[in-house]
C-alpha cells in the first residue's frame, strides 16, 4: 500500500511541477466555463440590433396607425434594439454611417409605403373569402337529402350576393404587403433575426387580421453577390487559424531554440537579430498564405465556397501573420520555460477565438463581452477578411486593415525588444 501511495505522491508532485499540465487540467476548463456561461448562460436575454425605416407615412411624415402598431409590437418583444431611420434618407448609407466602419454587421427592416392600407384591404378580402366559403358550404348542404331550409328564391339571392362578393374581392388588391429585411452577408445571426421577425409577423397577422396572411417577407443582401453559409464562416476560421498557427509556432520555436542553445549558437554566426526576426516573420507569413490557400481550395472543391480573395484579403493575411508573429515573439521573450510559454500562448489564443465571434455571433452576448471583443486583435483581422470577402463594405476592410497593421508594428517592436539574441 505504501508503494502505491508513493506512486500517487510522485505523480501528483510531477503534475504540479509541469505548469502546462496544471493549465490544461484546471485553468483552461475554468476559462472555457466562464466564457460559455457568460455568453450563453445567466439571465441575460438575447438582444439584436435592428434598423427600421418606415416608408408608410403621409405628406407630413406622420406614420400610419397600422405601421405604428407594428413598431410597438417589435419594441415590446425586447428582442431588438431598434434604431429608426427617417423615410427620406438612404437606409443603407445611414446604417453604415451609424455603426461606423468597425460597428460590425447590421440589419435593416423596411416597412413599405401603403403598409397600413394594404393590410386593411387584405383583412377585408380575407374576411370576404371566409364569408364566401360559408355561403358555399350552406348551399352544398341544401343539395343533400332532406327538407330544404332555403327556398329557391332565397338561394338565387344568396348566389347573386356571392357574385357581388366575387366582384368586390376582384377589385381589392390581392398582393401581400412585402416587408423587406436587408442584411449583411457576414451576419451569422441573420437567420435567427429573420425567424424572430417572421414569428412576430405571423402573430401580427393572426392578432389584428384574424384570418389569412397579408404580410410576407422579402430578404435582400446588402452585397450584390450571393454567398452560401460556409462563405460566412470561412473568414473567421482563416483568421483564427492564422492566429493560432503563428502565435503557437513562434512561441514554441523560440522557446525550444533557446532551451536547446540554438539561438546562442546562431548569435555567434554572421546572422543578426534583425535578420532572425524578419526571417521568422516571413516564414510565418508564408505558412499563413499556405493555410489560407488550402482552406479556400477545400472550400471551392468540396464545400461550394463562392467567395474569391482580393487584394484586401491578401493584405489582411499579411498583416495578421505579422501581427501574431509579434505577439508570439512577445510571449516567448517574456516566458523562458517552453511548457509555460506554450500554456500561455494557448491561454491567449483559445479564449480569443471564442470572444472574437469565430464560432458563434456575439450579438446576444452581454455588453461587456462585446466591449472585450472590440479590444481583441483577432476581431479586426476577422472583420477585415469578412468585409473584404463577402460584406461589400470596403471601407470597413480598409479600417480593419489599418488597425491590424498598426497592432502588427506595435507587437513586432515589443517582441523584438524582448527577444534576447545573446543570453545573459
């Protein structure tokens, strides 16, 4: 028994000495638990931003009663953070200006002109249709055996009334009122928002009209191109894996080379520290391009990806690789032990993936989570790739590119300072 206890004691002591083992056994699961419980758990109700432009107004700009009721229903759900857009401005330009180039995705609900009157006409038409169906059922029952309830003259009068109703229905516009939802193709919450609006519209139909369906939804992409679901997730995955490959690669390489004395031997050669740093960054940039090309190739060949890289995307990949190479150098420079450095790089990389909207949208996350997300460098790399690939929002891509390059310069400078070429 003592030998068994001794083995247990030895194993636990060794586990405590290996910092990466402690991290992945206890701290990392706790970090993920806190992230997921904060984003998905608690009592925070999901809330989605929504711009609404009401075009159903009179000459004085006063909204129709029916459109007011519909907006009140949208606000009463507490699901949407609604920002109203004036009827005399371009909704698309207004929304872009409001959120700014770094505001992320946006959605615009257009209430069309004639919304209220079309609903009233639709309600009248639906109720007339019910009346006609009732008349037809009554006349059908008269054909069945038994004593007739109606006389011949009454039947003729009812039939004549049915013809009048047919004429009235024909004069009433039969087309539905079409609400338009404009959305950003990179919006991973778009389908959720659409489903909620559809449910609210159905309730509005049933509650105010009672029968039939007088409102339908049209969805329009802000981008001129059509993309599949995988197109929306591809930029996030590319950005995330550029970060993880670069940060972990640089950290592991530098700490291992220092431990094995390779850096010390290199310092005795004509190779300078600047050349070593530039070479390391270029190598990681090449790996980032290889990773990006492989993911696009698989996406095109297997997954039906339609997005095509452009110069903005190429620039974002370069900026992202340089940025996270600098971060890797910074970690390796501050933490000498290879196991501790690897644990630290994973502690930075993995939570950043979850908090930057790679795997799930952060629309429904608490406000402080969204604030933290805006402080993370990965967010701007992902935003730049999405803006450049699918969003049709080049201004956002350019701003994200500028921020990413700025952070790259900062990280590389600090990482270079912490990179010791000759050990003390």
